[in-house]
C-alpha cells in the first residue's frame, strides 16, 4: 500500500509543551532477544545536552539496524551497545518532527522548526534529542511521513550511489535488493542522477519497483542477474547473495561494486565474511570495491530533502503503524523480505483518533 503524504502542517502551539517531569510513551526492548519482547513504557522526556535539540517526534521508521540492535547480532555489535543488555533500548533511528527546545549553544534551529534526521535515542517515542549539526530542516511541502521514512535508507542509497559509486548521467546501474527500504530509495535516486536502472526483486514486488521508475525489473525467482549478457557500470548490492566472482561477470572493466550488506547466517561474523571475501576477489582487479556504513550529515539530508520537495523521490511506504505495531514491523524486517518502508507514528491509537 502506498499512502498519500499529508501536506498540512500541525497547528498546535509548540512552546512550553514539555516540563521537566513529563513522561512519554516509548517502545522499548531492555534485553537482547526477539520482537515479541518489545513493550510500551512511560519514560521521562529526555533533556537536550550541549549541541542538541529536543524534538517532538511526528514520525519514525523501521530499518534493518533495528533488528540488529534488538537481537544483538552480529555479536560484535555488543562491544559498543552493551555486552549483556542493550544501551539502545528504543528502536527507530529515523525521526521527523518539531523542535521543542534547543541547548543554549544551538543557533541554527528554534522551537517550531520542522526537522528530520537520525537519532541514537530511538524515534519510537514521542520525544527525542538529536545533535543539531547532523539534522536538517524539512523543506516546505514535504510531509512528516515522507521525511520520517527517509534518513537511514535514503542516506545509505545516496551515499552508495553518489559518494562511493560516483554514478553518472547515462551510466547503467544494477540494484540487487530493490524492494526493501534502501532499494526503493536507490532506484529513485539512481533515476534522479540520470542512470539507466536495472532492479532485482521477488515476483510480488515487480510492479512496485517498476512504478518507482526502474527501466528494467528482474524477478530473481525467474532470472539470475549474474548470467545476463550485459555489463553494468555500477552494482549496488543490498543482499550479497551471489558470489563476487559471479557479479564480476556482469561488470564493465571500470565498474564500481558497492556492497551494502551480505548474508547473515553466522551471528558472530556476518555480514563481515562477505565484505572480506569481496575485497579479496576484487583486489588487483580494475573494478573497484566499496563498503561503508552510512553516516548522517546535514549536506546529504538537505540534498535528500530537495529530492523529496521536487518529488524526484517519493518514499514508498508499505504502511503506517503506531507504537503497538513496532514489534511486528521489526519481525517482518527480520525475515529479510520486508517491503519498502514501515513508518511509525509514536502515539497511542486513542491519540491518533483524536487528531
Ligand atoms: N552499510 C550500511 O550503512 C547499511 C545501511 C542500511 C542498511 N544496510 C543493510 O542493507 C540491507 C538492506 O537494507 P534494507 O533497509 O533495504 O532492508 P529491508 O528493508 O529489510 O529489505 C531487504 C530486501 O532484500 C530483498 N531480498 C531478499 N532476498 C533477496 C534476493 N535473493 N534477491 C534480491 N532481493 C532480495 C527483499 O526483497 P524480496 O522480498 O523481494 O526478496 C527485501 O525487500 C540490510 O541487510 C541492512 O542491514 C546497510
């Protein structure tokens, strides 16, 4: 299902809406485990530190990284997120919302501004704090739904294609895993950059991916892209399910292979095994190998905002859920076959009914 963005701005006043002892609803997982452990709790509203703003979250969205933080896999992730219990207890790295207050040293945003970006605090809650220097203003005409669906998936697609692959007008790009959060942004961004796009997905998602603008859609249950009789300047691989040697067969001599992810069978080492294997196969080959972890920055968010405002990119949203729908959404992502984006509106069903 594609939802139509709501272009109207909220009318309620922003000032003085939060006092120090207020609480908020948040989806939480206090132990590593499975999505059924997710609960809805009342937590204190966070206080912005130096360089931060307090944001009332209007929308967040779910990403594969929420599955990783919930399950604590790969296990190496626990070195930074807590060995026995997760430090990051609220899912939702994406947010779009309204600035409520800002630390004294923040000069670029003020209460009432519409902003979007990434937060480590967890967007599946009513309020978050975020570092002002890596968030951006939501352009006029862009809905909270569109902005909240964009940060992690949009930044990953943009940085893969523009920053790493340096995709140029007229080049041929193949996007493997075109139907998920990252892939649905990648197809549209590649088209906006002027490329000819071949997109790979499963049967039930072919029509959706074609409607996003892909020039050619390959149903992976019927055709193996590594056996095509053609060559690509860029392969953006969101799945990593083919050997890198096989992918090489369909690359031009100066192609760029951008690996976003790999199989996740080994809970200690994946997807690093695929990354290392690809680096070895492409070592000393004319084709270049790129692997990266997408990072938030205002310049890229502003660029994504301009694509949203011009509607060159319209986030594909499978559904909008409340906090009570977060567990099922993350479980779906855990299957490896999620469809586009799941947007979260972090209010109760009663609050949503009143709006
Ligand atoms: N490096 C980074 O900074 C970074 C950032 C974000 C995400 N990631 C990683 O990138 C991957 C993609 O992220 P995402 O947000 O798009 O995940 P997602 O929303 O869960 O989507 C995954 C997609 O993979 C597709 N897929 C599964 N098997 C496939 C196959 N054999 N061939 C083609 N497509 C297949 C699925 O489509 P079908 O249902 O059609 O099979 C699904 O739509 C995840 O593994 C994530 O962890 C990395």
